[in-house]
């Protein structure tokens, strides 16, 4: 599946002496993750050994192993949207094989967790897509972030990744604004790609805001969102009022193993 996708990538490099195809570069990147090499250079050096070279050709159909610098430069130039369909292809293959049934969580719903992650940071290097963060001394740090989504279950060690959403500088000036906007784009895409999937979105307190919740409701998604007291003062004022009125004092629930959980609001 991966190999077929990479063979269809459009070549934009103009150099007539291109030695490494996009397919070989991308499949080498997959192989690096598969073999869990900590660096591109170590991967490239180890793969030059005859035994590993044979494995790379047999398992990943790589004809020519790229150098570490070339591998980085070529992959950086590939638009992520051009390989984004792989996530849906993988997901549908699992659906057809009934593998996802063991991830059913509640009333036929699936848990999809959202979380942002920073994968690049520099005070010198930057690009048009970089986010900017300025400290009190006026120093500017450039960084890239991504919003990741994965289908998961509390009793399953494996998670099923969905296509991530880039957090770009055009989304806003603050981390919260950027990540929230990326979250809205991501849940819209998830619903478009999986129109019939019954979904519960799980996320931290950054997302427990009215605009994002309204977007989830519009898309027909349920949600479990963290609400921290320091971030949701008005909500907590209402909760404290209900405590005083004793309208909300205790909540009981049973988990999948039959254990009873009691949440006492008075304590």
C-alpha cells in the first residue's frame, strides 16, 4: 500500500541527474521507522551493510539507499496532503477485516483522541509556515506544530493513527488559537472521511471551549473534554452553586469490568 502510493508521487525536482527516486526515499523513511534507528545517518550507514541492504530491497523494494542529507531534503519537499490518503486506506482495510470491532468503547462509539505536538524549534531557522513565539526579552523562537488524532481504547495497547493536521502561522498568533483552529479543521475532515462512524472526541482542557464544542455537536460527535478549574472559572462557579444547592452531589457509574465508581462532589 505504501509502495504503491509513493510510486504515484509527482516528481517536482528539475535535476536531470536525480539518483534517488521519490519512492526509494520515502520507503527508506518508512524503513528507518520500522528498524527504529535514532538518526538518519545511523540508518544510512547500517543499511549499507550487505545483510541490511538485502532486507531493505526485499521488504521495502528500495533499489538505491539515499544519503542522510538527501533523504531529509527530499522528504521535506513532499506535500503532506499527497500521502494523507494512506491513513484512510489503512483505516478502511482494518474496517473490512473487522479489526476495529475490538475498539468499540460505548454504545457502538469509538474514542478518537486529539493532542498537539511540537516537532521543530529554532531561534535561527524559519520558513513561511513557522509559528513564532516571543519571550519577555524579545527573543523569537520559530517552531512547527502538528495536531495528531488516533483511534484508541483503554484496554488496547495499539492505537490507530488518523491523518494529522498541520498547525500553521496563518491560524493565529497564539498556541491556543492555532491549535483550536487546527482542531476544527481536523474534526471536519474526520467527519468527511468517515461520515457514518460514531465518534467520541477526547481532548485536554484547551478544547473545552464553546466554539469547539458547538462544532463537535454540529458534526454529530460526542466528546470527553478536560475542564480545569483555573481555565473554566464560570463553569466552576456554577458547579459550586450546584454543590451548595445539593442538586449535584454524587455520580455513580460502572466500567467495562463491572467496577462501580462513585464521584462525591461534596469532597
